[in-house]
């Protein structure tokens, strides 16, 4: 089932919670919804392209079952942290210009698309999967603290050397830290 709403017909546009069996958020469904502050989608598997693009006041998100994030899905959103326990792939520009995004965590991520985190103040990326995540290109971290040497990428300690020698990750080799050393700030 795909979700396609007319956001103008929703009474309280600041909080969207969907608990039904919808598995797919269609392209651009909430795009540029300035009043949206919280999105809680318990059953969604696919977050379509441009779904929340430009939702500058979106501060809280919860997608516990999502496995895919489309291109520009969260570009220019307002949240500072996010946790995606099931996401396996993020497409190009997924979090582009999220000007508050400082920390993001993925438990099962296998692929990061081009410019995914570009122009974010991303200081902490947690990749806890037991396999090396494919990085499309270094532009995924353009103009971020991670790219500039002021942020960290936490991965399982047994994968640090694999990341450091993997294509496109080598430029960031000084940013890798053992996941076991991560502590909440």
C-alpha cells in the first residue's frame, strides 16, 4: 500500500503518525510542509524520493522498519539526530543540506548514495552493520565536519581496516573509530 495524502486536508499538520499497514510513502507527499514537526511511521518500508524534502521544522522522525530512503527524501529538514535500525540503502542527496543534522545511526546500511550528507553539520555517523557499507563517492560527505576531519565514523572494530582500504572510504581513513568506543554526548 502506498501513501498519498493531500497535506492541506490534514488538520494537525505538525504531527503525523501513521500506524496502519502502509509500507510506502509516495514521492513528494510531505514536500515543503513547513508546519510538520514530527513524523512517526511504524510500518513504512520505503521512504520515497522528496517525501519530506524542505520540511524545515521537522524535528522528530521515527521509521523503525524502513529499509530504503529515496533521493532527497529528507533534504533540508530540521532534525539534529536520527536512528534507522533497518535501512539498507540511502539514495543520492537523501539528507542533503539538513542544516541541524549532527548525528545519524544505521544498523544495517549497505549503500550510501552520492551527496547523501553533503552540507550537513554531521559530526557523528554510526554504521553498526557487520559488513562494509558501499560509498558511492566521497561527495556524500562534502562540506561536513566528517569530511573536514572534525567528525567521526563509528564502525565495528573488526571492520576498521576494511573501511580504510575500501574504495571511496580511504579519504576518510582518519575519521574511523571503533563502535565500542562510542559514548553518548
